């Protein structure tokens, strides 16, 4: 029996049923997994060069001639796979982000659907900005914090497997966190929040941000404070963007009705 059409929100057109949404989500998730898998395989041939780039922040903090080690026989293979997989995820991010926005777009107004490519590009830019922020700022500070505890009695013996796990968790935490402005402006577009709500809940947001930073980062103060500071700045940016978006919507509505918007 075919799925019934759901009228959906007023003015947003008919849409598929709940089962239809699940089937669409499944199809897009499979497409993302296939894309990441293919790019992971392609990245395998460049894993050595990528690994040299990834370990550069910590090698700069080690004595001259310092290097990373692998303790178990499978570790070198494991690290090569992780490097290739992470490269596949980053390279596949544009395609996967487009799939996410394409899945959301049926519930949008026609003029909102036209903005999906721009939203995809912005989401990708924020994702890459988060990775770059982690690489150039969070990595050196976090690694320097840990290495400061070394002494004559305790010399660091860094294993590449544990290093890669730390790097991937930090980079992913920052990449996801940098989506905050886009997520909040999208919720505002749906009418779920506004700038006044965000300003009123600023104290709650600060507490939540520090809790999230503590959960997403390793157990060191440096990376937690860096992520929390970045999220606080992104939250304030979100308040500005939501307010600006509301004013633009008000001007557009006033233009349609012939009324004059408030300054």
C-alpha cells in the first residue's frame, strides 16, 4: 500500500509520510557512507604525506630528532587506516552536508530551498574552520600543556595510535562545534527561537557550553577553555545573525504589504 502524502506545515507543500522520510534518510545516509568509503580508499595512497602533516604540531614541541612510535604490530596499519578514514570524511564533507540539507529542504519554503547550496557551502566552511582552528591553535596549546609535565624522571614516549585518537577527537569536536551559528540561525528561521530568547538564555548557554567543552575535549584545562571560548564567541555571533535575519525578514514582509518596517 503506497504511503499517504502528508500536507506538512501550512504553505510548505505536501510531503511524504513518516516511512517515506525514513526511506529518504536511509538512502542519503547510504550515499554518504559510500562516498566516504571511496574517498578513504583513494586517500590510502597519500596516507604517509597526510600523517606527516598531522604529526607536525607535536613534533615541533619535541626535542630535535624526536618522533612518534607504535607499540604493537597492528598499530601502524591502524593509524594508516585512521588517517585515510579521516581524510575521507573531510573530503566527503561537501557531499554529505549537501545530502543533509537536501533531506531537510522538502520542509522549506520555495525561496528557502534555493538557499540550500549556499547553506551547504557555509556549513562546509564552518566545518573546515573548526578543523583549522583545532590544528593551528588547539593542538599546539593542548600538546604543550601535556608535555610540560615531563621531567628527567618522566620522559614522553608518544605512540602514534594514541596520538591519532587524540587528534581525531579534538578535530571532530571543533568541527562540529563550529556549526553552532548555522544551527541556531536555522532554528530561528523555523520560528523556534529568536534573538531575545538567545539573549535571555545567555547564562544557561554559558554553563552548557563549558559542560560540552569538558565532555568533548581531553581532560586538560587548555583545550576545554579554548573550545569554550570559541563556542562563546560563536554564540554571540549567532545572536547577531539571528537578529539580522529577523530584521531582513521584517523588511521583506513590509515590502510585500506596503508597510514601513521599524528601524
